[in-house]
């Protein structure tokens, strides 16, 4: 996300040793974080993601930072690793929670999940819904033609899209199987996958094996997501686990009906049969059936899309998140550093 920092005129401090993979470099990353915190003397350290959250919180406490906060945007405590590894990760997170003044989650479902797994007591876990500037998505021209021109799609067949890292937990293989089912049912449609990752090669091979190569487009990571959403007719999420998907909120703000698996924080955002459809994780048939329901009823599709736009813009406004975060910062600093 460095391009976002550049747009905001910010110069991030990059600690190259801070990587997702455990190893000897973790000690160097921890030392560099401690040096940085000693130099800056921050009142608050607010961490995100699993590895950065663990090293960042530990470094902050070792140098005496008064307030330490961690945000779970999702979590890797279920569905990512084997059972023994999951238990190790949960144990580490429980230990990290002891070093943390407040844990922030993006949805009530995620909060309940963390409390249920005894990561932290209920009083320590707060919900601050994701907030973002949705203006460019909410104002995008519907069916503007940008994506069709870029991909050379000359027909008027609908385009179904999904966005996300191409890793097992996102289960884009389910997206491709549902695409095959839709085509088998007699519907002509195009399918777009935005993102990249370790499974891209196998997903491209799956598309070929399903005889979908001419209708499936792999776009990689793209910045002009507003214009891409503008040309989609339907958006899908097929994950086995999720926090609060940013792509879901963006697609809703762009006025798209959504079909998503009912996992993690997704049901806190998407209301079944109102602004889209929820389907069980891993159920290809239910996913394809929901797509078809939207494709055969354009009036209902437009109604769902408009409801999705209104819900996203109202619930996930940037100002709400900033106000709630500021209130949390001021409250904790006021308790820990009364002189301020």
C-alpha cells in the first residue's frame, strides 16, 4: 500500500526484516522496533496483523510505551493452519493480549469469536467498524465500459468478479467451479479475478481444465478498482474465513449486488436477501444458484445494488471510524498519562 502513503505525503519507516515468515530475522526486527520507539517516545503504539502485532507490542512494552493497542482485521486463529499450530498461535495471542491495553475488532462477530477463544476478556475487546472514503466508489459510473474495453469483451454478457489474495483461505477455486455451473445452466457470462498470490498458477490451470479460459480473466493487483467495480454486474466472496472484507464494502458502495459466504464478519456487513445473498462456505451449488437468481432478475439486482450502496456509505463512513478511534486514544492516554 505504499502508493497510498505517497498520495498522503507520508514517508513510512520500513523494517525489511519484519516479514510474515518466522525466522532469525525476527530478532533484528524486534531490535529495530525498540530503537525506533526509544527515539520517537510515542504515547501510543497501535499494531495490526499477526506478526507485526506480536513484535510491535512486545517492543512497545519493553521500552515502556504507555498505551498499546492491537487491531484484529480478521484472524489466523481458525482455518489457516493445522490444529496443533492453531493452538500455538492462539496461545501466543493470549500472551500478547496481556501486553495490550485494548484490542480492536471490526465487527461484533469477530469480537465474539475472540472472546469465545479466550484470547482476551470481554472488557478489553472493542468494536470499531472499518471506515474509509467511499466517495470514488459511490460515484462511479455504472457500466462505463472501462473493463470491457481493457479486456476486449465486445459482448454484453454479464461480468461476475471477485477480489482477494490467491491463497487457500480465499477459496477462489469455489468461484471457478460455480462459474462452470452457471455456464452449464445455459447462462453466458464473463468472470474476473482481481489479485495475486501463491495459488494463481493452479487457479489458471483450473480455469483451463474447466474449459473456461476464454471467459475467465486474471487481472492481478489493480489500483483503479472503482472503474473495475463499475463494469461488474455482480460481486462474489468465496472465503472460508474472513474479518471484514474491504473489497466487500467497496463493491457495495459501487452499487453491486453481492453473493458471499457466511463466514467471519461478512454477515455483519451483508444482509441476506436485502443487499445480496449469503451462502454456506464451500457450497458451490448454492453460490451458483444465488448468482443465477440475480442474473435472471435485473430489477431485483438493481434494487439490491442500490440498497448495498446506501448501507455501505452510511455504516462505513471514514469520519465514524476516525471519531471512534480518536475517542479510544484519548480515553486510554488520559488514564495512563493524566498530565496530558
